[in-house]
């Protein structure tokens, strides 16, 4: 072994050790506040892992599906769930790979989530259920209604992902990105750099909220914790998301289903109006309702306005 080779190996080992230490510190700091804890947590034993959910209220069933971005969880509905539970039996779940649900090392796809949602409605709720879904999970709601329409009532979609974006399949570049994030130590380090509290602060200020002043520390803590709970396994769903494995073409399903479909959208989200118009062009029965001066998460930013709309739609 030459001196240069030995030096290279030593430096590589030191870099790996440093990244490992940083990773462990980041996971410890991210979960210290225990923001996602809830005495009403329940778990559905599904075939690929336990799915965490909470159940509140009485009335017609309503299932809440959070977005699929990093840090997403049922916390997303924390500002509207109590009011919804006054008229509905509300089920808020952490999809597999998110929040406090299990996070197995698998490739996460929209079809996996459709299966889990259909099974959850049949085995836990047991009645015809309406779905309120956000962002990328809107495709899961639409496909669930298409696959098992008798168990699904109304669909309310908050800022659904554009149909054009959903049609994009994994490419060589996105497959390599998934492979990188899945890699031990280095991939975990990259993931941790993308899911720091400051990274979420930027995302909320630039993409998720219209008014950055509405972003509370509690929201940031919840997203940071959800993206690191319980440890590095939290990165697997993110890797599939970045690899486009959660994308699916829903055009056929959107045309075929005859359920009542409503879209609630933020007026200030970039390129949102063309995306909403494309949904309506494929299914003219869809009705869309704007929430002024909001972006991706109006139910977190202007919860009262969203609740007023939901009271009419549901």
C-alpha cells in the first residue's frame, strides 16, 4: 500500500465517521421535543407494517390523507381535525413511511398506498368513507375511488399535484438519486441536510405558506420530527418520492369515477390555476374553490377559511 493510498483510506474513514456522528446527533435533536406524541394513537397492523392513526368524533366517516413530501404526517391536519370531528367520525393516518407509522426499507409507490387505504377503510372504518387528501396523496384518493368505488363517498382534494407532474416516470437521474439517498451514511447525511429545521423553514416560506409569519416553531418541529422518526429509516419514503416512484397516471381513473370531487386550492401557489383547470378538463363535474392568499397548505395557514368551505362540501 502506497502512502497516498493509505492517506486516502484514512481520510475517507474519517469523513465517514464524521458524517455518522452528525447523522446520530441530527436524529437525536430532531425527535427530542416529541411533538407528534398523542395519547389517542392507534395502530393498524397492515401486511407491510403498522400504520398509525387517530380517531375522533361521530357521524359520517372522513379519512384524512396528508401530503407525501418530506416531513409530512397527519400533523398537517392538526388545526382542523377537532372541528371536523364535531360532525364526522374522523380518521387521520400517517401513511406507511411517514410520521409515526412503520418505515420499512422498500420502494414506496402510489399503488402501495392505494392498497393500504382500501384495506384500512374495509378493515378499520368498515363504512363508506369520504376522503380529504392533500398534494401528492390526491392521486391515491382518486385511484382508491376508482379501484373500490363502493367504499368511497366524496373526494376533497387540497392543491392536488398537477397531472403533468404525476405522469413523469422514474428516469436514470431520479433512480440514481434514490440509490444515493438509500445509501448508508452518505445517503443519510444528504437526507439530513435536506431535512433540517432551517430547510423546512425555507420550504414553508417559499412554497408552502403565502405569509411566512404564519409559520410557527411548532409546525417546523413537527415536520422535522416526522422526517427523523424514529431514525434513518425515515429516508426511504423520501428516496422513493424523489425517484418519482410515487407518481402515477390517473387520467383514466379521473375520467371514469363518478364520485363527487371537490378541489380546494391556494390562489398564490405557483402555476396552480393551470393544474386545477386540467383536472376539470378531464372531469367537468369537478368543482374548485379558492382560498385567497395561501399556497400549498391552506388548512395550516388559513384553517378557518378551509373549515368554512369543508362544512359546505361535506
